[in-house]
């Protein structure tokens, strides 16, 4: 599995942080959430941190979970 890529962030003058993915807005953080994000960004891998905060983080187990017998009765898109 490859590392997340294509994320960028921009801090606005009012303290708001906008996270983009491939040029499109993926998340807007304000207040304490923006401060926590910036602190975590400074301490870790920026692409990975932004992927987690936007919910775009994939674990690679989606196909395994889809095929599990427990999930066979569900209405699923394939």
C-alpha cells in the first residue's frame, strides 16, 4: 500500500485551516481543532496526518470486510 499523497493545507488569518486533496477542499478546521491539527502536523508525517483528519485514510481491509460472511446479507455496491 502506498502512502497518502495529494494533500495540502492553508492557514487563514482568522485561525481557520483548510485541508485540500488534489486541489479540492476536503476539510475546514476552526478553533481548538485547528490548533490540535497544526500541533499534530508538526510532529508527524504531513500527508498521513492530513489523510487521517479528512477521513480519507484507508487501511487496505475494505475488500476483506466486504467479503466477510457477516456482511453478505447487506445491500452492497460492487
